[in-house]
C-alpha cells in the first residue's frame, strides 16, 4: 500500500516539472519585459514627460477620480509584478525539488550522467526564478514609490486648483 502510494506521488510530482519550467520561463520573460518598461518609464520621468507619470496623467484625463480611485489604479498596475515577485521563488523551489527524485534514484543506480542532468535542470530553474523575482521585486518597489509621489503631487495640485 505504502509503495503504491509512494510510486503514485513520485509520478504525480514528475508530471509538474514541465508546467513549472514553462511558468518559470514565462515569469523570466515577464521580468525582462517589466525591466524594459521600467527603464523606459524611468527615462520619461527623468525627462519630466507626462507618460512617465501614469497616475498624474490618469487624473488629468479624468479629474473626478478620487484618491481611492487613483490608489486602486496604482494597485492594479502593480498586481502582476507583486504576484511574480512572490510566485517565482516558490516555483524555483518546486523546480529544484522535482528533479531531485530522479537524481537520487539515478545516484542509487550509479548513473552519474543522469544525476548531472537532473541537477543541471534543478539549478538552472531556480537561478532563473530568483533572477525573475529579484527584477520584479526591484521594479515593484520603485514603482510603488513613484506612485506614492504621484499621489502626493496630485493632492498638491488639487489644493492649488480653484
């Protein structure tokens, strides 16, 4: 009974390797795109271009937006990066652990080439996942600060308006 359960759990765990690796690849691609967009927006903010100040631009387009509405817009724009920041390390751990089962079995059978291949997958996956998490974490925190500054600027503009 225990052996059947063990075998079933082992095979179920192995089924998740490909989807987890695909998810890590997608998160890494998202992190690269996010970094590019962040650098572009950073340049716009330094040049004081309106497109770099998303919340101010949204408020100017719709002055009836309340502070809560603007905060909601900011949270919505940060959601994907926030989720990626939290999910990527977890998927990296999963992608590290799944190949360990076959690696340990191969080690027990003296198949060092299979051990090496499984460990290469495990370490590559966790490295990409951690890089993706680091990039999205940085982008998330700087953008959060930018949005807070935008909200403060909008509040000042509202007080100055007649």
